[in-house]
C-alpha cells in the first residue's frame, strides 16, 4: 500500500468515526470503526472518542486481530477481524453502542435469528436480517468464534446486552447499515405492544440487499 493510499484510508476512517459520533450512534469512548487496508486493517484505538480521534492515532492490526503498529487497538478489535474473515467482500466494519439497538439487545422473547422485523423498505435493503448473538463480556475474545460463524450468513449482528456490528464493502455503506439498525430499533420499541404490519416475505425478498 502506498503512503497516499494509507493517508486516504485514514482520512475516510476518521471522517466515518466523526459521523458515527455526530449521529449519536455512540457515546463517550464506546464504539469502534475499521477499514480493510491491503493485508492489514485500520481500526480506532482503545480508549478513543470517535468524536475526536485523529488519523495518526489509528491502530493497525492483521487478519487475526494481532496488533501490528500504531496505538494499542480497541479491546473489541477481534470483532472486526472476525467479521472480515467471515466476509471476504467486506471493506469496512462499524460497531456502535447506539441506544435503541442496545435496548433491543437486552430484550427477552425475541427471534434471535432475525431480531428486528422488516418495518421499512430501507431496513430490508440496507440490513436484510439481524442475528442476535449470546452475551459476552466486553473484550471477551471467545465472542470471535460466535461472530465469525454468524457473520457468514449475516452482514449485521447484534451482540446481546451490548450493540450492533455492521460489515459492508465500504465505510459509507457500513455506516448506513448501523444507522438503519438504530432507526429500526427505535421504531420497533415505539411500536412494541401495538399491532404492526411489517413487510411481507415477498416484499422483503424483492428488496434483499446485494451481498455485503
């Protein structure tokens, strides 16, 4: 990778991190963003705020999630590495702790294979389906196997009592997925207990997203 390419990747990653914070998809030093950069992965560092992180502070890891250079990576870096291993076409991953998606991740009696109903066409197009994974403590590397296994079929996952992880070909689409998950989670909670009319199976299939 040339220095110019590395600089462009860093600039795009920082811009996306700022957008995640500006759209209130994270708070404090929670959440992390990554982009595939050749054989390596650029990821926001541990303890950083997505609202203020700078390009020179980014961490570089390898496909296994091992630290290569830069600042120490987020303790959730293994989630990103697992998503990339499971989804060779993914070029970016956004992980947030957005309020409404995190609230849904705490609910009992939901369909863990597809936790949010397709309430809008945009959710069906941008997300498709969202699997709810079991609970793992933050930084628990045992979550990597569960993430990798589920990500082979789902471009977006919801970690129980935690938050969503979205993988897409580029940073723009990964951010759109994370935002759509949050907006649909908000609708789902607003409508909870009220009869709803989600998209039908046929309507949903017609809007199935392209491979992420």
